[in-house]
């Protein structure tokens, strides 16, 4: 299995992952697309797909 780290909302994989989160989680639990940029840039967080 290969893991890819997502570090920007510009990454095409992030768009797919954000859509998946919207399908899986209640709407109030998923940040708006543009609000993810700062958390994705945080080196302490690992967002992988």
C-alpha cells in the first residue's frame, strides 16, 4: 500500500478526499474546502490518502 501526503488544497487528491469526507461524515463535521489550507500546511499533521 502506498501513502501519499497531501500538503495543499491545490493537490488534485485533496479534492477527491474532501468529497469523500463529505459523503462519509455529517456536513457540520467537515471543514469548508478553503479552510483546509492552513491545517494541511501544518507539519505536525499528516493527511494521507
